[in-house]
């Protein structure tokens, strides 16, 4: 069982920045994949960014350059730095883990980009 605790969401103006954090209850370097998805109202849940066990970093379409995923293995935490935020980035952001056996999702954190 993996427990995920997210933090860092909130309301930000267009062009602003936010950093999301996801703390896992197990060593993150042991996971097959770990990262972030997001879901806007009425839309499907889409990949934002993730790490794979092979060292590959994946980003969703159009996000590379504005969003950056990073991790701290010592604290089992993955971060998502979001810059130049746009209203269309408004969504619930979910932390995601696949531990080679099953998937785990965090409870989600709301990000709202609005003036």
C-alpha cells in the first residue's frame, strides 16, 4: 500500500506560478512510475508529467517549458513547478504512482488560474 499526500494547490493569477508537492509513504526510486495528472471539469484525466523507473521524464502536450517535475529521493517527494500559468491550466491535479503491481492516486489538489 502506498499513501500519497499532496499539497500546494490554490488560486493564482494568469502568468503566476505554483509548486505542488506529493509525499509518498515508500521509497520513490522503487516505483515504476510517479508523477502528476490533471482533470478539468468535463474533461478526461491527462498526463502532466511523470518519471519512469528507467529515468525517462514525460510531459503532457504543450506543458514542457512551463512545467517542471522534480523529485527528492531523501524525502520521497515529487514536485511539480508550474510557471506562466494560464486559465486553461485550471484543474484538479492528482499525484500518481505505479509500484509495479498497481496504481495509486492522491486525493487531488485544486489549481485555479484566474484574475
